[in-house]
C-alpha cells in the first residue's frame, strides 16, 4: 500500500517557516518577560516598564504575522485570496500597533503627570482619553486600509453630534468640568479638599465623570465633577502643604495672662520640636481673643507638614497643655452662669411634696 507524499514536499517549507517564526516569537517573548522585565525593574526610569508592559503578548503575534507573510508566496493561492490574506494580516499589524501605542502613550501620560512638572497631575481621565484617541486613529487607518470611506461616517457623526450632546448634557458637563479642574490645577491628586456642602477628603482620582475622595476613616466619597467645579472648595494643600491651625482654650478671669501666654508657648514649642508631623522651625504664638462667659479665651497657633497631621498635633498639644496648666496652677474653668436677682423681686420656689 503506497501513500502519495508529494503534497508534503509542497508544504514542508511553509510549515517549517511558520513553526520557526512561532518558536522565535516565544523565545523573544520569554526574554522580554523575564530578563528585560527584571532589568527594567532595577532602573529608576519607569518608562522602560511601560514599554515592556505594552509589548507583552505582541511579540508572538508579530512573529506569527511575519511567518505568514513569508509563506504566502509559497502557497500559490489565487490572486484574490492572496490579496485578501495580505490585507487581513495588515489589519492585524495595524490593530496590534494601535493597542501597543495606546498602552504606551497612556502609560507615559501618567508617568509625565506623576513627575510633578506637568500642568496636570496623574488622573484616569487623561490616560483614558489618550487611549481612546489612539484607538480611534487606528480604527480609521484600518477602515482606509479596507477601502472603506470614512467621510460618510464623519458626516453622520457630525450631524448626530448635536443630538448626542443634548442627550448627554450631564455627562458632558462632568467631562468638561473634570478637564477644567485639572487644567486650572485648583484640585489635584493627593490634595486634601473640603466642599462647602461638608464633604472632605483626599483626592485620589478624577475620572471623566467623578472625583473620588478618600476620608480619614478610609471611606470613599464619589462626587460628580460638575458639583466639585461649582462648589466653594477649600484646598488645604494650596499654596503649600504646610498648614497653620488654631487650638482654642480659656482660663479663669483671675489668671496671670502673661504667665498663661508664656506657659502655652513653651508647651507649643515642645510639641513643634518633638512630635512627628509638626514643623520644628515654626514659632508658635498666643493671641487672647475674647472675654467669654466664664473665661478669658485665647488660641495658640501651630503649624504641621500637611492637613492629616494636624489631628495628631492637636491631640498631643491639648494633653501637654492640660498637664502643664495643672502643674502651674492655671485654672481652665467650667462654664458658669451667674444668676443676678434684683432685691425687690419675689422669688417663688415650688416645693414638691
């Protein structure tokens, strides 16, 4: 019994070429995933990590495409099928390059933002917009490659744009509000802000629709960008991260105010120099502010490195000031109200039986 193996001769070289291209792709991908990734992690520049991450999985695809391009002339396909196969491979190349470019450029956008020198800080909105733009450009190139005219599509999008804008007023308002927040740099990632409505926290992200705040209790507040843009907002990180705050107190009316001021400043200076988070170069001061109902009120001005640290500093200062006042015999009075009854008035006291 004999077998006709003439077909094997015709396909041996194409199959061998294709298998060799796959093996080369696997070797190169393994090299990138192991050697180059480990080497990139040792460098200070994060751009190499972004590039290698974008190339992950694409080396094998490109090796297979190159192998298929190489074997197409050997397959003796009909001209129309050969042209179709080449066009499909070209579309795959354009699509893969588009995905790599969107990943790398989106990563570089975030990297450039993180260095603190750019006009905006790192947020999801710019990374997402960058990727969307690159993908749209790639899709248009693919359509042109397939001889599909994009002019009617652009015309239809232009006509339908008005209807879409009307239907998505809220979404577009949040989108442009997010751009406004970022470009004006009034609210940045890492800033501690407080809205006039009472919501407060650290800005951890600004997306195309929402601004996300993280509270000190580790809760997340999600606020529409338009609400943040239209609110009266206190940014505790501008113009500097260092923050001055007051601790209010009161002493009895018969206290020696010079002594009270001296003791309060000594305690404040001790806190500034020895408690982590305080600004040791700051010179605290005392200001008497008012004659209260039961005390002479004053406040002590302190300074911390950033907004969250004020709570620790306030805690330590109150403890130490209370202890020092007790040692010095300085009285912090309880709230007292004096009832002044004229002599000619009659006080009626009801006694319960």
